[in-house]
């Protein structure tokens, strides 16, 4: 996912403080942790999905279905470019 390890650790710590996730050692590899949602997070999940859907409706209000698809396609391409750049791929290429 091309995420900075320290940023992930900080985010997980914050989510643990909010009692939304739990970390525990991976039974197959003690060097790794498994991250699980807490019951509290599972209760909040439907509200989060609803809020994301509402936000998507706000952002695309007045757009035709084809325009919504095009916007999503462009955002996915931009995200792919960002990941490629952060991983050092395509340096110096112009397109």
C-alpha cells in the first residue's frame, strides 16, 4: 500500500486508543501483528459506510452517471500515479 511504517504505527495506536482496533501477535509469525476491529468499531461500521455514501452523493451531485464513472476512473489513475511515484517507479517520465 506504499504507506510509511511510522505513519501506520501512529494511526493504529490512535485507533487502539479509541478502542476501534486490537492488535495481537500473529500465531504463525510472532514478528507480525494481526489487527482486528473491536465490537465498538463493528457497531460504527454501518454509520461510516452511510456517511461515505452521503459524501459521495454530495461530491457528485448534478453529474450524469457517465461523469461519475469518469471522475472515479480519473481518481483511480491519479492514486495509481501517486503510489508509483512514492515507490520510485517512473521517475523522470513525462506523459
